[in-house]
C-alpha cells in the first residue's frame, strides 16, 4: 500500500507514535488492511504524514511487539499473517468505552486536598469583586503583575518592573507572543525537549534547529532565538551548569539571537537550592517564561512573560489589538492566591511530596537503567534500551496506566528510556504503576 488513510492530531495529548499505532490497529479491525497487506516503509509513511521517521518506526515497533504487524527480511512490513480476520460486527448499541488509562504525565502537579479551602476562598473573593467596565490592560492585570514581579525577585533572583511583565495563558502562549516579535530565522530548541514548544514554533511558520540538550551551545549563527529549560531540562532533568549558561549567552550575543528561558520546574528542586534564573544574568538578551500550571493547575491557564526591551513594544502593540490575555477572573484568582500566601504553601507541600516519591521511582528502576539527570521536580527520566522501555509501557498499560517513552521527546537524538511522572497520581496509584513497570522490565528480558 503506497499510503495509509491516517490523520494525526498534534493538539491531542496522546503522543504521535501512539496515535499512529492506534490508527493502524483500527484499519486492520475495520478490514481496510487485511492479512498480508504490505505497509509503506517507515520513511515513506513519515514523509506522507509530515512527521519524523522515528514516529513511524516507534508505531511499527509497538505493533510488531503486539503481533499486529510482522517484518519480512528484505521485503518490508506487513499485516501479520495467520487466520482470517474476524468479521466486523456493528453493535446494536454503543459499547461501553474502556476505562481511561491513568497518565503518569511529566507535567501534572500534585495539589494537596488540604489546600483546596484556600482555592475556594480565592474564587469567593473573585465573585465578590466588581469586574472592569472595559478591556483590561493588554499586559495583564496591574495588581497581578506587581505581585508576580515581587515573587520573581524573591524566589528567582530576577528584578523586574511590573510594567515589563506580560500575563499570558501559560508557557506556550508566552512563546506564541514572542515569535512574531523575533527577527526572521529558525528557532533552536533542545533535543530531546519540550514537544509543545516545537509544535508552537512550527505552527508559527518557523523552522526548528536542534540544540543538543546535553552539551554546551557553541554557536547560534543564523538562528533568531534559542529555547531552553536551564533550571530543569525537560525531559532529562539536567541543570545547566554556570559555564554552559555563559557559553549560551555568548553564542546568543555573537549571533544577535534571543534566548527564551522556560523556567520549567524551578520551584521544585529538593536536592539543592534552586539556581537563579538565567534572565538574571542578561535582561537585554533573555526572554523569561513562567507558569502557574505546575504550582496551581494546568487548567487555570495563567503564566507570565518578561520580554527583552527590544521586543517589548512590539508584543504590547499586538496585545492591544488581540486582547488575548487570560480572563479577568483567572487573573484575579491567582492574585488572591499570591496575596494570602497560598501559592507558597502549595509549593512547599508539593516539594515534600516529590522529594518522597522520586526515591521510590529510583528504587524501582535502578536495577534496570540509569537516571538521565538529577532527581528533581515531578517526574523522573531513566535511560533504558528501547525494547525494555516498550515492554515496560505495555505492562503499565495492561495495568491501567500510561507512561511516556523518552523517544517521544526526541527529534534527532537517539536516547531511549522512560519519562515517569509522579505528580498527578496518588501514592497507591504510583505504587501499582511502578509494580507494573518493574514487571514489564523483568519479564521482557
């Protein structure tokens, strides 16, 4: 078959390899693909779908492991041979959907139920306030910008004037505001790295350049910007050393490029004190992105952007036209959470929870692999052979959990392993998930 009638959706949280594997399964069940049908090569399929070849290879690997497909030496990949496919039966009534898998997601935080009273108190305060008569300040609620500036100075060593700060709908939204203000040219992003940032850059019509996540940056020549996560590299967990920070800033100055700092997970270090923000070293060159998604909730959709002076006027002008700052109630709620100290309490509690859970993950996975970086934040990344990682994920799914492969975050990089999030689950769920992963790693050998 020259091509497959498959459509992948980059806006879905499900990784692209998993989407592709599911679509091929559906084609086999529906009878569109039958026993012995030849599939396109991974290279041809990737080109047809507009994705990297690794996406197609991972999907094929998974389906071969599940015996949906088979490889024939020198001939290609085929729908597995055997008995005839069962006839497709249309049920008379809608079947009950299978229970959703519990996601061991790297970006879902832990919110202690004991803190929900403060959350409700903040929204009661919002409901009692009088909404503005007209449009808000395009930069965001002035009182919130002042509170955020105070917190950045206190927790991240970053001194900013509230007028220099923009309230956004999160990290990727802040990046979306930055991209039109940048000069022409590709944007360099860490590899492996944050998938949503890659897709945001591509959606804006810019090319992506690969920035090795484990080596110092020596040049950014020809690039408009470099997007980095220096406090806790996503997904490897590495803290960018001081020498590498200076090398990055030097490369940016030499290329007249902007450094976009995603201050990911900076609040949740429990091995050492948090490293000050990269933006504190060079305010003229670094755009700083932060979010409340990891400390309050991803669904609140509130973040902040501190732009370099050269980009500030352009961003403000666009915001005055689009008025696409977060809603006034969401901004007021975050302001209330900041003023009464609720946010600091939540961060302290979550840090203690993560500091207890990370060693549990390490104890389960240490006999099978090696950590990709320091244990910090709300997830742990482990380097494993790809076959072991696939076996572990299959076992986790069979037990009702889903865990990301490290290859899901790679473009050119060839690292393999698991990215195990432990923030958005209960202790019992984490224990059961780790038992399943360990079982998959043990039985898969």
